[in-house]
C-alpha cells in the first residue's frame, strides 16, 4: 500500500488556515514523509485527481459553483475535516447573512447582474457531512497536526473544547473582565488560541467559536448590568463566527434593544 493521500481545498477564505499548515515548517517535512500531498494549490501546482484518504477544507460556501464542488469533494474523500471559522461557521463574510445581499451588490458593483453568488456564506457542514470541525481564525498549528495524525491513525482527535477562560487560568492571566471591566467572550469561546488577547490585556473576540454548551445569555446579562450597551453586545457576538448558532442567537436577542 502507498502512503495515504492528503488534499487541501480552498473555498471563500483569506487562506490563513492553509498558511498555518505551511507554517508547520519542520513538522510539515515530517508529515510529507508519511502522506502523499496529492492536492494543495497553496503549496504546489501538482494536482493528482482521484480519491483522497483525508481532505482538509478551508473556506465557506458562497456561490452555486461552491455547492457543486463541495459535493464532488465529499464524494471523493474518505475523511473530510473542515478547518477554520470560515469552513465551520461561515467566517467574517457570513455577516452578509444578516443584510439584504442584493442591495449590497448594487452598492458595490456597477453591473451586479454579472455577479453569480449566493445570498449567504455558510459552513461546509450545512451542505455535506463532515467528519470533524477544527475551529479557529486562524486554526492552531498544534491542533491541526493532532487532527491529521489522529485521522491517519484511525483514532479520535484529542482536541479539547473547554472555554478560553481555562487557558487564562492555566497561564495565570489576570481576568480582564474583573480587573478592567473589559467585555470578553472567553467564558463562552472554544479553546485553542492560548488566550492570546487576554494575555495582552484585551477581551477575547471569539475567534475559535462557541465552546460546548456556552452560556451566552448569562454572560450578556452580566455585561448589560455592568453598563455595556446592547448594540456593543450584539457586535461582540458578530465577528469571525457570527453565523455560529449560539453567537448568532445571542446577537439576535439584542437586535431591537
């Protein structure tokens, strides 16, 4: 038997999650010894058609062509893993899901009739079955290598889903909410970033999406009681993972306040 075939696919995204794989450097060289990188246009013009043992999909679905292509990729992939906020929650471009898309096209383009696009930007899992979702904007290098290793060795990935607050506690960070009164999504955000923003005295922006069973309502009520304006709470939940269920629903609760 030959080496397992790995493919990396791009849809609507900034390419940051694919660059995370390239930034693995020494680890990438070791990975290349164990897998056949059959399709990865960010790294090579080589294209090997056929079926793939593992497909990593970056980006969201935004055009009719995307819909057709992701179904074809799913059919040719034994395991499909989505990587990053765009692929798992529609990305920052999913903010268009909450506006009149046709009106925006008319403002931006002189000939919007030439633009063939969907009214929404959606996660890959809304179109095909997904074997695992790796969160982040961008994803974490260590988590990515763990996911690749796990699926190539036929085991479940060991990726924790506790809130970012735990990472702050482990690092001994001073809580920006308690010490500085800064609104922070750490209590409801999936871990993986190493609590980067709180480490430098800023609130968590929710780059890694909702944690398991996030208590968004109590958190929002706390911030309201502390004088945070409803509009600011809505914006807090409407960034990189705006279309992720718990964040989308919490933002909507403050729509008319």
